[in-house]
């Protein structure tokens, strides 16, 4: 079972999210276990102080190292008792970029994953020095804390665990269309505010639908994220479809998803 232990000063930023929808269901099915730990429970003073002013002065607060050490010690002891290994993650803009491959690696992880959520201006550097946590970044921007990134890691990994998504085909299909953007989706009714559904999707012709979707995925990727196609070896079929896309040109129609072939 995929297990995450989230250590945070703001458990309510994390708990309600993992108790909804697919993550909730995954936990009920015993495929995922997310435990949220309040860092304040690992402080030792009367005021349960988890942060303090920075040495050298400056704005903002810095998270104290000791409560984090104590939390990690407690989780390490617990893992040891249960005969399990542990991997410690630390979301930060300094980290290794998170990606679908990274998520896949987390999804296959046998060890418990502890996610240390920093907050405020930062965390006492001695947490890095002593624990050498694995730093992971969800993007080149600065957030107020590691809680949202923690949820991103959990969410992206959990949906890759077999059985978490209702339909095993959706993950299969996705791994096939690996690192292409998604094709467009439609649902009922057939006409919304005068907008129809591409004819082929109503045809019941499964092979034609497969090819249309593949071409749409290639078109969308070519137009919006050409970097994803750059170093990719295409199958003969993909190359043929992409050639069609290119020869059709970047028209208003193709920007709308190529609705009337
Ligand atoms: N971007 N990717 C990110 C972040 C903010 C620790 C307090 C990011 O992963 N984390 O912006 N985190 C945190 C980092 C100290 C602020």
C-alpha cells in the first residue's frame, strides 16, 4: 500500500483534501494511506512554538529545526517497529522538478514517504544538513508552504496505483499516449449553445475514433507544447497523422480542435 506521512503546521490544509473524491476512495479500498501529523505536537515548550525570528534579522519567520527532527524521529521509530523503510521528501523550489516520471516512481515506492511541509520564509537550514531530505519542486514559483505541493505529489502518485482509478483503461490509454497532451472530450447533450460534437465520435466506428483522438492529441501537442515532440521517435502512424496536422496548417479550425475535418 502506498503510504504518505505529511508533517505540517497546517493539517487542515491537507486532511480535508485527501478525504475527498478519488483519494478518499483509494484509502477506503486500502490502496493508499495518508496520515497527517501536526508539527505542533512535536514542540516542547508551553506555547508550542514551531517558528522563530531569523538569525541575522530580516522579515518573516523561520521554522525551528527541533520539532521537525522530533517528528521524523517518531516516524522513523514507528516505521522500524513495523519493519518498514522510509523516504523523506521536502517540497521546495530548490528541488528536483516533479514530473509524470517522478510521480510514477513514487507510485511504485515500497517505503513510507514522509513529506515535510515548510511554511513562512523557510526552514532552519540544519534540517537539510542533518536529514538530507529529497527536495522536490512542483514548479518555478514560490508558495507560502509545502502543503499544496505535498498534495500534488500524493495526488499524482495515487492515481497511478493500479485500482485507484475506476477504469483500468484510462491509465493504460494514458501510458500509451505518454507525454502527449490529451485529446478533446465531449459528453451529452449533442448540442450545447449551438456547439455540436465531432461526427466521428457519434459513428460507433472504434478504429476511426481511435485515429481521430490520436490525431487530436498530436495536433494539440504540436500547437501548444512542441517541446514534448522534439526528441520523440514517432511510430509510422503518428508521423503520418502529424504530417496531416502540419499540412492542414494552423487554422482557426485546428485551434478549436479541428472539429470539421
Ligand atoms: N515551488 N515546489 C514549492 C514551494 C514554498 C519551504 C517555505 C515549490 O515545491 N515547493 O514554493 N514551497 C515553501 C518552501 C519553505 C515555503
